[in-house]
C-alpha cells in the first residue's frame, strides 16, 4: 500500500516546483525514496537512506522540518508526514549545491563514489543539481511542510506537541544560562504571585514565560529530581489553593490537582517533569480564564469545566447541558448571565487564547492552528480571530516578534 496517492504527491510537488524550482521526493519511514519512480540509484545509496532516516527521526523529535547535509556541499531537508501520532514517511525538498564550481562538484562526486555509487551516476546526479541560496533553505522547508499538510488535511498531533515541548526547553535553557551568569540561584517565591496574577488577567504568553522562569529556578536551586518534584508540587498547590480561596466553586480543581500530583511524582527526569507541568498549567489556566474569581452557580461551574476540558473538539449545547444537569435553555441562560458570553462565545474565547499562545510560541501555520484549536477551517479561524482580537493571526504573530 502506497504512503501517498500519486495525485496528492503530484499536487504538492507541482506547487513546490513552481515556488522553488526544486523536485520533491517521497521517502518511507526507513529513509528509502519510493516516489517518483524514475530515480537514479544514487538517491537510494545506503548512506543517503540512513541520513534521511536519521533526520526524519530528528524532525519528529523537534516537530519541524529538518535541514541536513547529504554530502559535502550538498544540502537537503525533510518534512515528516505524521497523521495524528503515526509517522508515515517524509517528503524531501530536493538536493541543492551550495557552490557551483568544479572543485565543489568533484568533492561531492568523490564522496558519493566512496559511499558505493558509480562515478558516472554520481557525476550525473551532482551536475543535475541546482544552486540555491542557503538563506532560503529554511523558507523552502517550511513551505513544503505547509503545502503538504494543507493538501493532505492530516493533523500531526505529535509534531505539534513535540514542537511546543522543544520551545519550552529552549526558554528554560536560556533562563538557566541567564541565572548562572547573574549567579542567582535563590528560588523566586514572589514569582508565584506574579504567575497567578498573569493567569487571572488572561496573559497566557506572560504566564508561560514566568512559568518557564520558575522551572529554571527550581532546577538551579537543587537539580536533585526529588527536590525539583517537591518544588513543582508546592508551586501547583499554591496556585490551586489560592484559586479555591478566591472562589469556592473552583473546587473541581482540587480533584484534578491530585491527578497532576500523581503524574508529577511518576516523572522520570527534568524534561518529563517540564512536559507534565506544562499540561497542568494549561488545564489550570483554562479553568481560571473561564471562571475567573467571580462566584457562579455549581451548574455553571460544571458547564465551564466541561468547556475547558473539551474546547478543542466540536461541542454541542446538549453536551454542556448534560454535564451541568440542566436543560439546554436553562444552561444557556445561566452561562450568559454568569459570564456575559454565550456557550459558543465561551468556547471561542478559549480557542482564541490557545491560538494566541501558538502564534506567540510556535511556527505552526494558520491551517494547523485552526485544526489544533478546534476551529477546523482556516478561513473561519481567521474571521473569528479578527473578531476577537481586531487583527489577523499573521499580523498578531508579526507584532509579537518585532
């Protein structure tokens, strides 16, 4: 059974060729090129297959296209094709020469011959490559990624998760380095209060930045895993306790807090702990964003908890009413009275907040973000984002990075 239909592969390859003048090839999960069929033997030399396999694995780990050298002076890149969490294969964005001179060509040919290729075939392969500006490589790789997922409609859940985790690790590493430079190893207790205030006002980006700063401080204060876990439990306990004190109807957080404690205790290393805490923070923020510190009825609290847990999926008013134990008419009325927003507006509110986070912290396309947040359709997502934020997603991302 083929990885992709010829029609889908052809559509992606055509648009990519028009944009960059390069040919796409399709590799299976082991790195062997299987499409197009009319390929020379150089493409599937064992060393090139191994390179594709290795960089395909790396692209999944980082959640983004991977750029690599296929031979001296020859560069390529690969886009992982992931449906939910299953790796199907990869799309190679072509092979390019960085320098089109006799010496560079000779070095590349000699390398390929040394890896088992025939000289005539290696020379033909190298001479057929296009020269390409290295500065455009990342642009071409990202474009191929967007093209494939736009045409295929696949939802690469594991890539998105991995990309977010790697972004978090980068931020933590930068904070650790900065604190080492400043020789500051004290645990920042005041930052816990700042974190909670950022959550209350709905500043997800600020909350995440502060959260990562605190994780770095935990590690520097004592890198022993058991101490870091204890600090993490203490921090989450402070957040939940303060939220419940502000609004007793936030009590459902206590039950979820116990579940997060269990997961924190079971973590194996610092990276694993960071990932679990990131999920816990998202869960906590979703509840606080919706319920705030204003007292609402238990039924409304249950309805908002249901929305917070399921907003990335299609939600019917009947489902919300069932979670609250009321009729659809009654819960719609209570939600509007308590929050000032309809059920759908509450759902859209959380989706927009998550979209803001993804625009600020990731390089995901608008299509990917639309699916990730539950909007499903890119044009509908852009319309709603402009409605809530007064600006398009693209302009919002640009404003965050200038």
